[in-house]
C-alpha cells in the first residue's frame, strides 16, 4: 500500500490553474506560426522556389487546447513536393533522389520559442 498525505494549502496551484485560460496562447501560436513559415521557406531546398513559397500555417482551438500546424501547398502529380524533398522520391526513370531533413532543423528553434513564450504567457497572467 502507498499512502500520501499533505499539509497546507493548494491555493497557489489553484490560482495558477484558474489563470491559465486567461493566457493569450493564440497570439503566441500566431506569431510562432509566422516565424515557422519564414524558417521553412528559408530552409526548403530550392530549384524553382515554388515549394519554398508555398508554406502556410493554421492555428485552431481544439477540445483539448490549441493546435498549430504548418502545411505546404506545392503538389506535383498528386504528391506534396515538401514531402518528396524531406523523405526522397523515385524518379520516372527508375532512379531515386535521396531526401534531406530540412523541416525538423528549421522548426526546432520555433518549437523552443513556443515552449518559452507559452510558459511566459501562462505564468504572467
């Protein structure tokens, strides 16, 4: 058996949790979404530049919180170019073009900013 006992008050924790919904998380995600688009555009391997210019983001409220996603609208022959560049793809002549991991390194600093800015937004209310 495990027994847990506490003494004192949970007033600080309760106060913190009550203020979390007041934090403006949407503005943090909107700002980081824009920064992510710039980072992805700069990191995208460029042949025509179309894939680099086709990044966009979306912020939406979900049942469990907030969601930020990035997408790319450049599609060739029904396949997303950004995915071909990231993971590689076969060629029409039977060859294979090796992918380059450019998405994860581009977004890593953005994820760190989201974490820092969201924590500040929550703790400053």
